[in-house]
């Protein structure tokens, strides 16, 4: 049959499929390139520091004990916020961050899987017991942002959220312990 | 449909009846032009939508690494 | 056909009964979390419902439907009786026991862990053992599909396996690979924790093993819809399949690339580095290829049908298609939803861009649209094709079938499009109630209500679907035997062994899995991560 009707010949059909595949392949490659480009030039990567910590003891000693939590500015001006995600609250519940300055945010969970995002920003990470989650970012607008827990962590999950207070640079002043707390409103 | 009834896929006559080979050859002169344009436009729209979100929503939200 | 008629019907009715119950629960959930139902229900009830809804839709509807459709294809496409009928029935009853073992703890509040059950949140052990039984039953199905194809090949040496069966077996082989992740997680980590044999669990490892299953499982769900696209739809439209070869290539590409991509569900997780995440993003780009090929091939097949019916010009063939036939209508609607859903998926897989939407309503929107929308609407179409052939009765009116499909499409679009927008606003997911007094969430209220409206339309569609199937058990009209499967433009006389079997491709799957998941899993053995204490939900 196909000898009488060359149009139906398998080769032509497969040829059009190949043409289509090449066309969409180029489009897919183009979208992938934008991703690679952003990752390399704009420093936008998923949070992937792979740093281990024992969830069972992190409240007892080391970086995530209660007195270390919150926002601190160290001697060379680097701003770090340390937050614990636990059933069903973030500690501290309000995190002060500076506008227009690079900040490192570090999270740990002593109990179950949590996650968080900060509205209006690209800050988004899971908080997995056993690992420290780390995100570097720079907040571009002042005001209060919502930081909810976005991974189901038990029945109280719906009530678990924190506030991120983005403070203008001239108001972002550490106290004598080098800590910055949220302004009381 | 009983057990002894052959599967329709096995019956060339049953299926081929609905499509006359001459008409098929005629139609295959044009196909897949319409499909290519339709599907191609759809995929192109998808990629444009992706770029729009990338430039207008994602990048303005700032760096995160 | 007779020997497997009841088997197909049994599986399909269980699937759709679970579907209807889950649809009711889903609608209730949407009401409760909207401003309209703000003070209704406790978190315990809400998350119990979410768990039941997820388990029913993701594990029961799917597994039972796919098994039933597989048996149907094995008999009708191969034109021979199903081998191992006793095995098939045993597997069915084992799966039923499994379903009961899963549902009862949920109903008793002892398994409020959602269908993803991430440890250290831990449910009653019966919940997990029930899941294991369902999975093992599905493995019996896989075996029977492989045996059926193997026996047919032995009886038909050198001939190409009918495409519908080739697709079904590719799905079965892929499912065997897929379930390894969750099976290892359940047997070695979660069940020992649930029964109290261990008190701690390595959370990062559990999440990684589950991700192995989590993406590939959606292709397990999707391939039956694609089998319909390639082998049923061209016939229903009155045309031919543009290319049988591309059908085979598509199923093989899904087998190979569905698995080594699960880490794109862990993009925001701290237990894996950028290297492995990026590799899996690359592989995810490859798994978009079979879908893109399918869009072209099926559209071309529809173009053939439309032009044969007199359609002229660049797009005239579209209007000329027999849209009054439910299968054709479902396909058109499925492709529209596939477009939107695919768009969402492109954003999700975008490496750093995943941060914009991870765990927001965008994700909920995406999988409801692409699975609940494009795939499930094809399940409806397949059911409408199977039922007359199984019951011996014809649909009294196709109008109600088409109405049900339209309602599903409209409901799904109205429900999910606002969710996409809300996700971009930062609305997070798996929440029992929002504080609509808060300024940020207050603006979301109207869209949540709109989305709930879509859900109500979906519920109506689900009820109509059930009614449409039920009618076919009572009607007196005798079915006019209609051919089901399509012929290709160029029906294959012989195909290369690589397109007629899976030996070579299994090797490739193994290689890719070692490449993509080898180190990510091995790292938990080389450098064990500190484990977390088991947190029993069943104590509450």
C-alpha cells in the first residue's frame, strides 16, 4: 500500500517527528539555559548546604541554643539570623532583618520536618531534622513579611508562622550583645 | 463482546473500512502542517509564559542562594 | 473477553467509588479552609480528610483503575484470555484488604500523616502495612501483564506487540522500578519505627527514598491516558494514528526518564547539594520530551481525522472533528489542561525558580490540574469506552457524558487557576484554616471562594460520572460492537526488538538510577545523618 502512496511512507512521517523534536528540543534547551545563567550570574540557587546537626541535642549546646537565636551582627558586619522551627512555632517569632544588606539565614528543627517561605521573596527552604538549612539573601523593601511554615508538621501546622521585619538600614542597630530584635509595635 | 469475538485491532477489514486509503493519501499531503502550527504555537506560548514569569516575577524577588 | 469482564469491572468500581468519596472530602476541605467555612471543623478533622482524600485519589483510584484497564487491554488488544486469572483475583482481594487497613486507622485519627507520610511523623503500623499490601497486589498485576505479553510474543514470533499492550507493559515495568523507593522506605525505616522496633529515623534518607517513587508514580498514573491517546483516540475521531513508532518511542522514554528525576521534589531540601539537584533538573528536561512528542503526534492524528471529514485550510480540521463523541471531547479538554499544567511544571522544575512556588498553592494547583484534570478526564473517557464492552449495553445518551466532561473541565480550571495566583502571592499549603483578618491573607479570601466554586462543579461532575456508569448496568439497549483500537497510517509489519521489548531499556534505567540516585542515597550510609525521634500521631 505504501508503495503506491509515497506520502504515507514511514520515513516522511518520522522525518516530521524529528523536525518537531529538534524544534522543541531547542526551546527546552533555551529555557534550561536561562536557569543555568541565573544560577551562575545572579547567585540564585536552591538551598543546598548539606550541613548535619543532631536534632536531639541542638537545643542543649552549640549554635542553636536559645541565647544564640535571632539576628546577630558579628565583628566584620556579617548579619546572621538563626531560627528554630519546632511544633508549632518559630523561635524567635519575629526576626529583624536589614534592608539592602546581605543576610544569612540558618534554620534547624529538633522534631519533625518543617518548611518556610518569606512572602514576596525567593526565600524558601525545607527544614529537615538532621540538617541545617541555610539561605543567603538581600531584602529589597522595608516592612513586615509573613514567614509561614509550609510543610505539614502535625495538627498545629496551620498556626505556625513568624514575622520578618525588614528594617531600614539606619534603624538596624545591634545592641551590646550584637543582637537585633524586632521593634515593638 | 464475547470471548470468541476477535479483537477489533486484529480485524483489518473492520478498521480499514472507516478510512479509505485514497482519501488518506490525499489528506497526508497536508498533514502535519496544521498540527505543527497548532502544537508549535502552544509550546511557543508556554515558553513565552515561562520567560514572562521568570523576568517579571522571579528575578524581581531577589537573590537567594 | 468474558473471563476478565468481572475482573475489570470490580477494579474499576473500587477505583471510582474511592474517587467519589474523595471528591466529597475534597469539597468539604475547600469549604472549611475558605472564609465561608472559617469556623467549621477542627484541624484534626481537616487533616484526617486530607489524608483520606490523598490516599484515595493518589493510591486507590489510580492503582485499581490502572490494574482494571490493564486487564482489559491484555484481553482485547492481544485477543486472548488473560493468563493467571486466579492470581489476578487474589491480588484484587489482597488490595481490598490493604485499602481497609489503610482507611480504618485514618478514620480513627491514628494516621493523620497525609498521603506522603513523611517521617518522623508516624502513623499506626496498620496504615503502612495496608499500603504495602496494595503495592504487592499491584506487583502481581505487573507480573501478569509481562506474562501476557511474553506469551503473545511466543505465539506470534516476529510480530509487533499491539501498541496498547506495549504501553501497558512499559507502565508495568516502570511501576516495578518506581515502587522500590517507597517499599525500601516503608520496610526498612517507617514500619520498624511504627511498630516501635526503632525509636529514631533517618529523615533525610526517608525523604530521598520517597522522592524516588513520588515523581515516577505520576507517570504511572499518566501512561494509561497516553495509551488512550495513541490507541483509542485516533479511532474514536475516525482517523489513523500518525505514527505507531512514535508511540513506542514515547512509552520507552517514559520508562527510562520517569525515574531518575525525583529529586526535583527535593529542590528546597538541605540534605542534597546543588550538583545532584541540577543533574536531576537536566533529566527532568528529558522527561518533558515524550509529552512534547505526544502532543505533536496526537494532534497530527486528529488532523488526519478532521481532514478526512472535510476540514480545509490550516485549522479547518479542528471544527470538523466529531466533538460529539465523548472520547474526542475529552482529548481536546485534556490537551488544554495539559497546556496549563505543563506550564506550571516547567516553572516547578526550574531549579532556583522552584523557590518561588515550593509548598505554595501553586503546587496544589499544578498537580490537581495536570493529574486531576488531563489524566483523570481521560480515565473518564476510557471508562466510557470500556463500560459498554464490559456490560453489553450502550450509553442511552451521549449528551450526559459530554456534560459530565465539560463540568469536569470547567470545575478544574475554575478551581486551579486561582490557586496558581494565590501560590505566587505566597499562600502556603496543607492549611486547615487561614486567619482572614490578617492583612496579607485577607486579600486571598475571594479567590479561595472562587476556587471552592470550581470544586463544587467538580463534585457535580463526579456525581454525574457515577450516574453515567451506573446506568450502564441497568439499561436494556444491547451494545453495537464498535472497533476500539486505532490503526496507524503505516501499520507496522515488523519493529526492531528495541521497540518490541524492554530488556535493553531496563539496563538503561539501572544505569541512570545509579547515576542520579547512587550518591544521594549512598551518602546516608557513608556519612549517616543524625536521626530524629519518631513522633507518633497515633497517640493523639
